[in-house]
């Protein structure tokens, strides 16, 4: 009676090894199936269609666009509706609008006052940018003094402005200095306010 339990233990040990191997084989098989399921099924060698996103050419402003294709986008911008931007231009014979054209002088003087130097610099830049421009420098005086004296004084004032512009880079061929003396007053009055307006050089573009 003592040998029976030993026989049972042997039989149990006999069945333990095959069951363990079967479980291991099933586990390996399941793992292989899972890995196969996770793999990509895309064939990289197969050509993949590429969508054409080439931009639609912009129609130049002022030219009627070609008829739209049947599949054209409905929200396309009509270039004819865009207003062209025009750069500011200067009228022939006239300087830029922001530049004044009068240089005033003290009584019986023909020295350019420092306050008018920035104004002349602006005209010098304008003339240097376009060598075809021509400028007349017209010298004037008030009514005091003789006619010959005032003609000479007006000429000196015009020449003073011409020399200043020449030092700023304006070519001599672009400028002409002339004098009208007291013949063309800007103000016909006889007081100092009128005289101060008549002592001047006018910059006249041609």
C-alpha cells in the first residue's frame, strides 16, 4: 500500500512536461499572429497618386483673364477689380509740391540767410536727380534806391543763390541768374511788410 502514491506522482510528472510545451507553443503562435497583424500592408513599391497643387497664374492688371476652366475655384480673385497704384509724379517744369520757391533777403543785402539753406538743399537734390531740369533764379528788390542800383542788387541776390546751389552739387548749366530789380514787386505796398516781400529771389523751373 505504500507503493501506490509513488506511482501516482510518477504519472503526474509524466503529463506535466507535454502540457508545458503545448502552452509555450501556443504563446509563441499568438505572439507571431499579433506581430503579423501590426505590420503595414502598404506596398511601398506601388506608385502613389500625387495631387497637383500648382498655383493658378496671376492675370496682369489691365488684361482680360482667359475663360475659367470648368473646375476652377469659385472664390478666385478677379484681377480687373484691383485698382493700380500710381506713384506721385512731378508736373514738367515744376518742383516737388512741398518745396517753396522764394528766398527772402534783408534790406540792401544779398547774403543767403541760414533759414533758407534747407530749402535750397531740397532744390539741389531735385535738380541733381534730373540733370535735364533747368532753373531760372530771378532777383528782385523793393522800390527804394535807383533803378540801376536795384538791377545790380537783384543780380547779386540771384548770383548768391546760384553759388549756394552750385556748392550743393547743381550744375552751372542747369541754372541762370537774372535780375528784375524793382520792376516786378510781389506787393505794391509802400510799408516795410510790402518791402520785405519784394526783397527776394524766385526759383522758376523751365
